[in-house]
C-alpha cells in the first residue's frame, strides 16, 4: 500500500557518499562545533527561561551579572562546579556516577543528524561539505533510539541512589517515556510517508516548496505535546515533582553530577526543538513568504543555520511559555492523556491520511491537492476536538450552590482538631454566657440611671 508513497519522491539532497568524501579533520571540526553550540545554547537557555518567566510573572528576572543578566548562567555553572560533591553511602558507586554521563552522552548524539544547511564551500580550502555531521537512511529512527536510551541514565540514577523518592521518580520516567514515545512515533510516520524517506536531510529537501506543518498539522500537535512529555517539563514533570518526590531521580545528586542531569534536560529541550523544526518547519529553509521574495539568497548556505536556530528558539519559547502558564498534571491524568488521547488520535490520523492519499493516488489525482485538503481538515478537526473537550468539561461542572456547612465535633478524637473550610464549629457555650452577662449588665446600668 505504501510502496508508491515511499518511491514517488526522492528528496535526499545530501547522501552518505558526499559525507564519506570529507577528510578526517572536517567531521572532527563539525563535532567540536556541535559540542560548543550545545553547551553555549544550554547556558543561554537557562538565562532565556528565567527572563521570559520573569516577564510573564511581572518581575525582572536575572539582571545583575553582566548586561541584561547574561552572565548569570555562567555564575550558576561555576557554583555547581565548585560545590561540595556528596556521594550517598547506600548508593551503587559505579552506576551512581555513570547515570548522569549516560543522559548527557545520549543528548549529545542527536544533533549529529540535524542538517544546518546545504553543501557549503569551506573558506580558505578547496573542500565542500554538507552542513551536518552525518546522515543515513534511517536517521529519524536513530534520533528516537537516542532519546529512548537517554532514559536509562534517569532510571539508573534513581535506582543507584539507594533511596525511595529517586526510585519512584525513575519508575515514573520509564512509564512516561514508554507512553509518549509511542505517540511521538505515530506522529512521525506520516512525515515519512509524505517525504518518502527517513533521512533528515531528505525530509528537509522534500519541504522545499511547503512545510509539513500544513498538511500534517494534527501530527505536529501530537509531536509537540509528546516532546514536552519526553523532556519531563511542566506540565509533565512528574519524575521530578518537588511537591511529591522532593526532586525525583535527582534528589541524592549534588555538584557536577547534578549539573550533568541539568545539562541533559536543557540539551534534550534543544534536541526535540531541532527535530520538530527539521521534520515539520522546513529545517534550514527560509520562512514561506520570504523564500519566494528573497529566492536563492535567503535559502543560501550561510543563512540556513540562522533560520534553523530561529525556529529552534521559537519552540524553546513555547517550552518556557507552557511552564509559566500551566499547572502540573496528576500522574493518573498524565498517563490517561497519553494512552487514551494521544495514541488513539495519532493512530486515527495516520489511517486517515495514508488511506486517503492512497485512494487519491489510485484515482490518478494530484496528491498535492489531497495534502492541502487533508491539512485543512486536520486543522478543523483539531479545533473541533479542543472545543468539544472544553464544552464537555464545562457541562460537567455542578451548579454553583453554597453547601451546608458541616458541624464539626473538634474533641471527637480526644484532642482538638481545627475545622476544614467546609466545616464549622458549634456555638461556644461560653459565648452564650457572655451574651447573657452583657445583657444583665446593661439592664443593671439602666436601672441605676433611673
């Protein structure tokens, strides 16, 4: 059924042969650049999040160290570097130390297949190279595998700490990744069908005329929700909920070991944002109105990274906006939403899109027309589902009536208990005696006046 869909287009622009022709120093230079880019982006992301949430909450945020407080993240990193490193006695020493390194290492791997631009000539040399570290036909599956392996660091960290709350946070994180990884995978299948490839560079090349966010809008929404769940961010930060688990899997970590987990969390935010920009927002291509006006100049090799970075930070702003706006889910709500909402919706959209596209192809119709119609239908369905859920919640609300206050016997258990908001204490006998005494005193004073 899907054969024609996968072979109809061959959008792969950067092949493994082109990358294989690079001399050894080129991939080394690319790897160093990616390492510096990710570390710098994490420092900026911490400052960015604190400043944006400060504005959302009508407070300034960090503004003391450096211009606009830009050196605050550097100061926090140095504080963690020189802080006392404590190892729990009951911890499994090897796994306790290795767990944060596993999380950071897996986070570093994902950017290896993110294309920053087309083939570019390296200045002062005769070499030309694609603006990505590597690529292969199943690059998106590699991204999903690295994201899934990153949770091993969280699980091992929680288990190796030898404490209850870290273990509970680790178990929560495992269940979270299983449920939301399925929804994320379903949202990406339609991207593969539409692009005809699982190569990241091929998917970006296939979006030369239009971005996949338009024909695959429901899949984009599912991916965005899933990426928030994948990175353990509010409102899905159940593995490290401070109100229930102190700090979750990181409770027993301090100093640089804690900093590794902290680094992996923000790096994963940048990773999933880069994947979303690559698969749904055209990657390094210029935005829709500008690519028609500017033509080849705005889609040139050296402007490509600029567009990709701007899209990444637009999605990072979404992360911060959600954190500053929504409350944390209960764990049962969170799991129910993943298994009973996201996965059925993702599966239904996959069937609707793939079967409809195959029918159009068998009729000999233009598939671009179907993609446009399917995208419009997907947007309307998304709006309708949101409106239906909102109306259903409002209809379930009970009528606002003042309940009768419950009279509480404060000494029923042998010791006084304060009343709850819906409870009231019986009238005090002392207050009655006070009223009677006041009345008799007033009557006596009135008789004396006569």
